[in-house]
């Protein structure tokens, strides 16, 4: 969707969605942005309800919860040594994939699920 065709509110919501993807990406270095991102997702979720951006918020929220699950599993199985390493590598690649794929689709003006 071309930015000149967007309403001011839709453009603001798209920019916010970009910021949230950025916060998730930054969490790979500065962990606290991970929490900030999910809080913003839930606080602003109603603002994007019924728009093409809603699918991005759903994508981001699911990315948060599944990555948190992978982290908890790594902690639970830390005594096995190998499981958390393999799971951690998988989860890290998966997390980066989700951020990149979502951000690219957002920049193309496409919903996550079409």
C-alpha cells in the first residue's frame, strides 16, 4: 500500500509497527526492549484492529510468546547441556526469521497472512 494513499492514523500505526519490529530486533542486544515491545503490542492492539496491520501485531505477539517458551525450555533443560544449545540456536534463528519476514512484509504494505 502506497504511503500517500494512507490516512494519517494508518501511517502512524504503520510507523509504530516498524518501531515494534525494531524493539524486537534490538532485544537481541538490549534485552529490555523485548518487554517494551510486547507491552506496546498489547496497549496499541485495539488501534490496529480490523486493519491490515492487525496481522502484524498478531505475528509480533506470537513471536514474543513462542520465543519466551523456547527460553523457558532452555532453562528447564539446562542440566542436559546439549538440548539448550541446540534449542537456543534454533530459537535464535527462528526469532530473527520472524522479525525479518514481518518487517519486510510491512515495508511492502502487505499483511502477514494473505
